[in-house]
C-alpha cells in the first residue's frame, strides 16, 4: 500500500487511522503500487501460500505480516446444481462464508485486516458499531490477539448475535436505537477516545478486507471473473469491494478482461439502495429499518452512493424481498444445498431468484451468490417457519403407525 486517497478529489494522506478528506469530507481509500505488486503477486506465488485470505496479502493494507486472523477466509465455493435448477439458471455457485473462521460470517475478513493494521498503528483498544456479525468478529479476534474491545450494537439484536459477542469477554454496549444512531454515537466516541474503531477511523483498511471474497471467487472459478455476482448490501461496502477485487486482478493480469455484472440485494424493510437503483437514481433516501434481516438494517448506508455507481457501471441490478421471501430464501438454500444461512443469505438467495425470473440475470448465464453469514445466529427469524418435529414414544409400533398415517394423507 502506498497512501490513503480521497475518493472524491484524489488528495493523498499518510497511512494513519483516519477516514475522511479534510477538504471535501470524501471517504479515504487505500491506494497501492500495482507495478510493484505485479512482480510478486503471480498465480504461482498465490497457489504456493496457505489457504487463507492472506494469500493475496500484497493487495491487503498491512505493512508487515498479519498478526490477527491468519486463518481467516478461503471458504468453499460450492457448485449449486440443485439450487440452479430451482431458480432456473444454467450454472450457479455459492461462495459460502457461513463457515468463515472464526465467527461464521464474512466480517472475519474485514476484522482480520482492521485489527492487524490497528496493532501496527499501536492501538490497545479496538471497537466497532455493528449490526451483529461485526461485533462477534471484533470480540473474538480481539480476544485471540489480547486486545481490549468495546462493541456497540442496537439493543434489539437476535440473542445469537448478542451471546456471540459476550462470550469472548468483550464490553458489549446495547444502544436503544437503530444502527444509524449507534454509528453516530461511535463517531463521537472515536473522536474523543484513542481507540481503533474498525468501521470508523480504521474504515479504509477494514473495507479492503472484503476484496478477499472476490479474489477467492476468481481463483476458485479457475482464474475467471463470474458473469454475475449477487451481493447483499448493508452499508454497500462489500458490493463496491467485490468490483474493486475484479478490477485489481484484471489490472495485474491474473484474470482476463471480461464483461461482468454486480447485483445488489436488500430486504424490503430496509431498501434505500435497491429502491434508488430501481428508480434509476444516483442517490438514495435514508429510511428507518424494519426487517428480520437485522445484519443488513442500515437506513443510511455509508457506501450507498458508490454501490449505486458500481451497479450502473457493470450493468447490475438491485432488488429487495419481504420477510416471508427471506425465510423462503433461507429454506431454498438449505433444502437444495444443505447450507443454513442467516437472514442476509435468505435475502441474497431470494433476490437472485427474482433477478433470474425477471431476466435481469439471463437464464443461460452463470452466477455466484455471496452467502455471508450463518443461520445458527438468527434462529429467532425462522423458528416456527421450518416445519415441526413429530414426537412418538420409543416404540417401533408407534413409528410404523406414524408412517402409515402419513402415507394415508399422502405426506
Ligand atoms: C455486514 C454484512 C453484510 C454487508 O455489509 P456491507 O456493509 O454492505 O459491506 C452482508 N451480510 C452480512 C451477514 C453482514 O453481516
Ligand atoms: Zn477530497
């Protein structure tokens, strides 16, 4: 990495813990020396390295060896033939971050980068504003690195997400308000305390970690960019970084230049980006979230503007789905591929179904779905919607009687 650079005016800044341009308040992004990277980051070099996101380390913003999350990433890319058939598309792949290490969501990627960089910059306390998964990942990775952590979450999160932060000994602060209010408070705290807030003052480094999901997809597809990628959107950051990963591998000659589309998925109960995209607008209107997809419930998405631009540039589309469609998406993925995703995965699957049905993703093409979090953390959202256990006494006769009544009713 070479500098931090303003996305608006291009001014460069030193590689410190800062995230906005002093001149126009534009977001800062990490800039790299690609000519230099091209010499060391070859396919052979990548393939000789351990199976983790750090095999692409020249394109990740740490100065030395990563010290936090060395095992994160390189999750399976699953060929999903049964789900492809159910959704009516020729070829479909699932990038399965429900099994990311250590906290079962794609957030381990961004946290591994942010905390490694925080250690390099000398921070002892790390923090975040989170919709749940980020808090889990900061808490776990901070624990393993011996850092003190404060995680701020909306107080109405799923129990699975709350317990998954508390167990690591993190300071978990529940804020009585929406994520956007949590985030505003964290910006004030970050200015006052000398802490590394992974998605506030460390955001330029943090966000780069998302690129590793795209790098892995291309390598696992045999060094190709997929025709279509469907990405869930909260702040919109992951979607923009998927495009950046495709651009970087193209620039470095690791994949050949091809046409591709990046599509965005939201829940109807919090759909500022998809509503704007469908209306053909370049900007979004903030909303108050009300959806079971709490991990995506950001009403004022920090990267919404850039996410809209990526979809426009790549010919991608966005759509959004209701709570019932989200549950159906979770079941489609589970029943066809044996993958239990959280609500965000239901959003991505259900939106993909819609985009295929409407022809925005042509049935003859190939697509990758980014499935970003594990269903065991959002049991609250599906309880009562996935069938019932049938109870019998421990007797063979009762079991046979049960089967017989089912056959009669045609079950
Ligand atoms: C955070 C998160 C996302 C997307 O986050 P962005 O802010 O858009 O980068 C997607 N899925 C899950 C499960 C998440 O926790
Ligand atoms: Zn600027």
